[in-house]
C-alpha cells in the first residue's frame, strides 16, 4: 500500500484555489491535505463541511502547540490565529505548509517551518 504525502494547507490557499475553480482538483492529487480545527470557523466559502467531504483532514494541535499558538498570536498581529495554527500543525507533524500568505510565510521562515507557495501545486 502506498502512502500519499501529506501537506498542511492554510485558508488563503484553499480560498485561492476555490476562487480559481481548482478546489475539486486539489483533492484529486495523490496527497493528503490537513488543517486544524481552528480553520473551521474561518472558512465559509467554500463551506468547511464540503471540503471535509472532498477529503480535507482535520487534526487538533497538541497542548504544547496550543500554548505556542498563544505566544505567536501575541507576537504577530498578522496572520490570523487560524493560519498560525496551521503553521504550528505543520511544525508539529514535520510536514510542509502550503500557503500564499506573505505574513504567514514570514512567520514560517522565522520558525524554520518548510513551506510551499500555492502556485507550487500547479506544477503537479
């Protein structure tokens, strides 16, 4: 059995792919995409439940990561708490973060989290 690589994805990337009418194609790739439960409140279009039905996985942060999230929220006014949560999930899981959010990329670089831009998906 082949395991597909997993990537943590932020709301910005999901919204960009949705607006470009590529969201369905995202879940056809031989990958698994993961978000935190914090993202659920931030994603209205596309509806979160529809994304889960397509294959989006949801994972909670560890208690240590939740504490680190509180620290990051105090340190960085941007990005949103939901986007900071996916950054910490990527760090917790040792997986790349998919984002097109400059503020989130800045924090990822500062904290040694591997990231790929949303356009990176288009070369698949």
